């Protein structure tokens, strides 16, 4: 066996056993179409049944033809894209079953798979715009009213093991069939139909290297059969693994400080990735990953690569594996990443066909480090997180497969043909252009206040990931919930942070590094304001202003610098200071505030000079009298300013500032956010050391 001097023997993680969640009362009132949707959502929302976005479901239902008024048999089948767990009825393609069956006259053999996809739109029922997926023939060619196709880890484990077919016999006797690996498409549909015809009475078929397809007489029967088959496979595998460690046992234990190590490593690795756009990272130390990466068999199995097509399309065939010691040595990291990219290029050259699309991104998606965990990098946060979760699925598959035999990866050429499938390429070409800040990470201090929140909203709306740092934890939670609702949970993080506290600032940047992979855009915005004549300005008030407005900006910029330097080869970064009109215009009775703001603005110029060689740009936005939503204007400052002008602190104050401006307009947080957005991205790529007034016009603040 896999004896190793330091092997520990914690028992292997086990497969979760799914159970039926069918609610007969709820289902009783449902139409046949609603029952199909209900069944699909139940299956897809249980990750023990299928991975995200994996699998499809169908029902053959009688519908009224809009032209003839006659009853016709229609195949409702999950359309291309989407996820059965969250789909709605409009996610199903609807096609005339009779026309689908008639397509066989155009089928001459396996080389016609691509051609057959082109005929599917001709079978559309009722002008339904949802495109039919390549799995449609699997459903149309089977003579059953209800069909499920899912990718459960427990069954793929059988499907990707040398002992899988034998295990399937042991679990199900002759009840479940077995088809060797075949790429999804019309040919697989024909093979499946012929297999089922030759094996009457079977309940389902395992598709080697892929998943399972099962059927039933009604929606509930079909659903419960699918769940039962998965539970039976999981129980069998759990019995086989019981009491034994997985993957030959643990040789590297999870490191206690792995979160901090990961935060540093994410920044370095992200900076060494190549490509036209920067990527977002995701780190996880979930139990599957720690068990696998710390095991005796890790290197051998990781090199074999993932099996199920759904997995490797997200994860690439094989991960990049590193030792924790590699993370401290930039030259080793560079060499290993270069070697990975060279390996990918070699795979492309070995497997390419004359008409293959151009080589895609050669960078690793999944990076595994024993003791530290799993890091994934992709164009956006959700894709990075999902790639990681798919790799966890792949680990489950390997654990089960090794428990009953040897794990088998997918043949390289087969994998290539799926990855570079021409129809898939056409789909990629049709994808909309990404938003300007997709792949960028922003950290906004004072992120829960008026300008901070408006700025975060602007950056999120352009595709950035945002970490909000603020002292006010209740407002932070509120802002996070609102942004998560609008932009999704993946792209928003928070850190409780007082910018005058060196340790808290460092911790906020570490969180940003661990959660996203670094910082590309820093918006130093956290501020206060005070007013007092010089003789009444206490040293405490003086220091408070300089602590928050000068030192706070210094501390955040200092933390941002190394993370942005790490991205020097990919464009560096952008630092934006929220200044003030009073940074350039003298303010009566506010010397502590105005001088601290002036110090911050000059700091920006100094940093623009220091940052330029690394592509780090530093610019300032000078607002004036942004009252709406501002915490500064909620308190004493409003009273003081109104008192200074001898006016009412409510609407009169806002009118006072509006009328004082040259353009006679209110300045809103959204106006400041727009200027920040300009400095954050490519629009201002050739601008640094600059200042932009957003104050509705103020002669005193004109730059000179
Ligand atoms: Zn599938």
C-alpha cells in the first residue's frame, strides 16, 4: 500500500447521501410543465446530485399546436446554458418530438455530430427562442416520457474508475447499464437508444467518464429514481472507504497560518499570470482540498487531471501544483508558471486539428499547495469560485474512484476536442464584451458613507470587485447586503477598519488579497471635518484631522503600493485620493482640516512620482459641499458651517452652497463617484499626479 513514514490515518471524507425532497402536497396542484420545473429545481439545487450548471432534464408533453390546433407531442428539455437548480420555465427549449425523431434521416455517422446540432432549431415549437443544447438527442431518442441527466460526484466516481463497471454491477445488479466514454452529441444519443433497446427493463445508464441518465413514468418517479441511484452509489463508496484514510493518508497537515500565507501568495501569483486582462482569485481550504493536497497520492492524481467534461472545461485538465516553500521564491514561481504555460502550449500543438480555433489562455486556473489549500484564478470572481468548486467535485470523484480501483482521467485528444469544439468557439465569440473594470479589485475606505458608497456602486456597476473598509460596522453590513443583492455576493467584501490604526489598515488589505488576489484601485476616502478658529484649535483636534486625513491616506497608500507593484507587468494600479476644495483654497476657521487635506494632496503628487515606474497612477478628486448622504455633514460640522454663515442648517445650507458655486448646482456623491471612475480605469491611463475639481465651479480652487 501507500506506506509513508509520516502517514496519518484520519478516515476519508464521505459522500453525502441525497434523499427525496418531493412535496406531494405542493406538487398536486402543478401543471405537467410546472412539475418538470419543480423536479429540475429540486435536482439542481442539491449539490450532491449535480454540480452547478451541470445536467439537464426533460419531459415529453402534449401541447396544442398554434397553427393546426391539434394536440402534438413536444419535448421540453433544458436549453443551452443556465442551471437546472435556478432555471425558470423559459430556460427550457421546446421542440416537436416527431420532427426530432425525423432528423435521423440526416445522420450518417459520428462525423455528423456537429451537422446535427444545426438541425435542432428547425424543430422549434411555438417560436421558443431558447436554444436547444447538444444533449437534446439524449432526451429525444429515449422512449421515456421523463428523463434526467445529472453529474453526481458519487456516480462519476464509478464512471472514472477502473473498478467502476464491476462496482455498478455490485450496487445495482443488472438494473443500471454502462456505456463507454463518448463525447456528448447525436452519436451518444443513438448509442444510448440502441443500448436501452437491447437491455429492456433497465432503470438508468452510467455514461463512463461523464455522469448518469435515468428516466421514469412521471415526474416524481423519475426524480426519486435519480436520487435513489445516487444514494446507492454513495453508500457503496462510503462502505468501501470506511475506516481507511483517503489517497494513501495524510503527509502534510493543514498549516495554522494558511490564510495569511494564501493572502501573500495570491498577490504574487496573480501578478505572474499573463493575458490581456487581469484575473480575480479565490482561495479555499475546504475539507476536500486539504485532504487531497496533503495526501500521499496528491502529486500522482493531480497530474492525471479531471475527468468529467463539465469539470475540466472549468478547471483546465490539470492544476498547477506548488510546495509552500515555492511561494517565497519569486524565481521558482516564475519558472513553474512558465513551465505550466509551455505545457499547455505543447498540449495544444499535439492535439490541434487543421481547423481548430486559436490557442486560448495558457495560464493555470487551479493552483494547489499542500498545507495551504486551493487558489483559482479566472476572468471574474464567480468564475474563479466556481472553478474551485468544480475542482472540489473532481477531488470527490478521485477519492471514490480510487476506493474501488484506479482513477482514470479523460483521454487527452478527447479532452482537447471538447475544449476546442468549433460550436463552443462560436458561443465564446458571441459573448458580450466584458465591462471595463471586470478583473479589477478596488478597496474603498469610508466605504459605507455617502461618497464611499456611491463610488463603490459606480465601480461595481463597471464590473470591479470591491472591498468596503469603514469604522462603522453596522453601516458596512447594510451596504454589503444592498450591494450583494444588486451585484451578487461574490463581488463584495467588507473590513472593519479605522484608517488611523496601522494594524487595521494592514488587515483590510490582507483580507482584500485573500478574498480577491490584491488591490488594483485604492479610493482613499475616509474622512472627517472640523471647524475652529486657530486659537480654539486644540492639539487634539489638530492631530485628529492630520491622523485621519494625512496619516490615514499615507497608511492606506503604503499598503496598496506592494500589491500594485506586483501587478506592474499588467498595468500597475490606480490610487485616487478624495481631496477637498480646501486642500487648495484657504479656509477660514478650519485650518486643521484644510492643512491636513493639503498634506494629503501633496502626498498624492509625491506618490505619483514614486509609483510611475510601476504603472501606479495617483490622482486626486476635489469635491466641495457634498452634503447628501455624508456622515461628516450629519453632525457638528453642519451646525458649525450653518452657524458660520448665520443660516438654517437644513435646506438653507444646501441652497447656500449651491448658490455659492459658479454653476449654481448641487454636488452629489454620484458626481464624485463619476470622477473616481474616470481615474480608476483606462479612460485616464495617461494621467497621473492630477487633480480634478468636482465642486460645481469655485474660483478659489482653480488649479494654477
Ligand atoms: Zn452531461
